[in-house]
C-alpha cells in the first residue's frame, strides 16, 4: 500500500510520459553535486512518514564549500544482480545501512526489476566537521538521476524528490538561504524547498566538532519517538513556524541579532522536545554544554555569536565577519565557512 503511494508520488514528480520513457537512459553516466545545509529553523517531526512530509516548515543556510558529489550508471544485467554503492572510494556491502537505504530509494527508478545501478558518492564534508551528509547526499543523488535520465526537472521537482529521500535534502538544491514549505496536501506535491534570493556576504558559520561518532539515534527514529511520547512536542510546530517568519524578516532586514537569537532558541526548543521524549534523546556531550556556556559568556562580553545544533553533539556557530578574530581566538579548532563567499 505505502509502496504504491510512494511510486505514484515519484511518477507525478518526474512526469506523465510512459514508464519506459521516464526510465530509459540515453547517457552512460549521470552526475550531481550538492551542498550541505544547516537549518536555522529546524525540521523535527513527520506528519506522514510514507512520503516524508514534515509537521512544520523549516529554513536553512547552505555551505557551498562542503557537500556531496555523486555519479550513477546503469550496470549490465548480464553480469550484475545487485546495486554497487561506493562511499568515499570504498565499496559497501549490500547489507550496509547506507547502501541499503540508497538501494531502497533507487527501487523507484529501475526500468525493470533486473536494472541495477552503480553509485559512487564522495562527501567533501570532512569527517572532522561532524556534519550529517544525508541532505547533500540525497540532493546530489537526485541531481545525478536527473542527469542520467535526462529528465530536465525544475528545482521544485528536484526538491520534491530529494525530500522523498531525506527531508532536509529538499533544502540542499540551493545555495544561500532556503525555505522548505511544509505543504498541506496529502499527496505531498506542495512540500518542497526554494531559495530565498538574498546575499549576506558577512555571514559566517563556524563548525565546532565535539564528537563525530555515528549518532546513537537516527533523526528518523528520534522524530518518531518525540512525536509519539513527548507532551511538549504539541507546542513545537507553532513555535517553529513563528521562528521561521521571524527569521525571514531578520534576513530581509539583515538584522543579525534577531536571526542569531531566533536560531539558537529554535535549536534549544527542538532539543528540549528530544530530552522530554521517552526514552530520552540527549545528543549533547558534556563538551557541547561547555561550548554553549563559552558562547553565552562571549555574548556577555559583547561578541555577537549564537549557535545551532542538530541531531548530534556538535555546534554550528553563527556570527558576522567582524567577530571572526574573537571566535577563532576563543575556539582554536573551529572551521569557519562563509556561505556567500566560499
Ligand atoms: O533530513 P533528516 O531526516 O536527516 O532530518 C534532519 C533533522 C535536523 O537536522 C535535526 C533538522 C533539520 O532541519 O535539518
């Protein structure tokens, strides 16, 4: 049942031509490249897990210096009975969780059940940055499929397909700020992201690594547990959508203080719902909390710096270029990115 709904969604997005046309390849190889994105107003919770539809809209900034490059080709059915997935130069076993998830996504794009793909994915995200790469990963994979099948999809359709792979991937098709509209429709065709046409050259994001080990609870599992067991979660969608409106205004006015406060408060509110989940989800490490205190202390001293955090212990610092020396002085190992310059 859910597979039929998913297949219908994919068909609606990639067009109404015949199955054979849609999945016929004229090219040998498809390529795609997409940046990582960091949400300033987070996506946390699905209203529909079959189509990956969120309970709230979200807003992000892309980091063009970091991301994923993916190549895809159709394998010869005479010689292959399964997909081949390579991650950062390493072939993965079909049972590997990453390879398995990619293959399940690719099931929607096989011309026949005997069609198998070779997928080569390289993440330029340094492991040290501790950034989730599923957003850039699914955006790059969708771009590679679009190239392989010569679909010529527009950004809306690409974003819809990327969202289907991993929610936050809907926002990784764009540089700069992007907004993912939660949508209202049951068919999911109005839940996609688009770019916010603005530049802010002084805007900086600092990546502060605390721990880069695989997270104990995946975001999909974490969201589901939060929605099911956290009484505080009821307040989240309204708060997140209000934060998003505040952020849009702050971006328009280049009001950094409002942007920083809103993003930090939004991240802490999301983490509060996680902590109030059962079993509790605490992604923070003692060093994460230590870094928060350091940031609050810097703010007391007049340094305009804020942070955001995702489903992991690492912090992403938000500040303007003028504060770069103070930030580098306070956090020796920080990696500073300038999203509108990199
Ligand atoms: O796209 P997913 O399923 O990896 O979920 C991402 C969730 C957060 O990173 C915590 C928030 C967000 O909006 O990116």
